């Protein structure tokens, strides 16, 4: 049996005060899915309705949970394509962009405050001057 790659669940982060209390969880995606969603997100507004629908349908496949209530019924919306369609487009794009940022986040390089030291080989080499002739 081979190794099973992990699937990460992200809790999306919203820093704006108006989104305080919003909880959205979405799973990671394959590289192909991630590229598709980012491409669709980049081009959705330019390409109109069909592209937006495709973006929402594709993004809905990674949604796991949220705490968003339907403002008409007061019931919690199901985190799926139908639920996304009931929300304002700008708000949906905020969620999509938070997911793209979470999944695509590459950790920053380590601090460069340390200076290169000598290698282990050099550290173990004797560094004293030998006296006398090496010739017999």
C-alpha cells in the first residue's frame, strides 16, 4: 500500500472588522484544482456569467463548512454552490480570495541573520603548523 497524501482543512482568515465572527473552512485542493480556481478567479469578472458560474461551481467543491445564515430565513446556508449563489458576489469573492491566499501561501524564507560558519570537515581538520622536515 502506498502513501496517502494529506488533505488539509483551512480555517479562512478575514481581518476586516465587518467579518468578525465569520468562520469558513475549506479543504486543500490538488494543484490542478488550485490552478483552475485561481485562473477562474482572475478572469471571472472580465468573462462574465459563464465564467463566474464555473468559478463558483469549482470553488464549491472545496467548501467544508461555514456559519453563514440566510438573511431571509435565518437558517444556516449549506456550504455549496446553491449557498454561494445566494450571497453577494463581492462577499463570495472575499471568501474565494481568502482560500487562494491560505492554500497558496508559501512560507517566507528563514531569517538571514546567521553568518555562514565553517563546514564540519574544516572544523575537524588540524590547523597547527607542523615543524621539521617531512623528507627523511
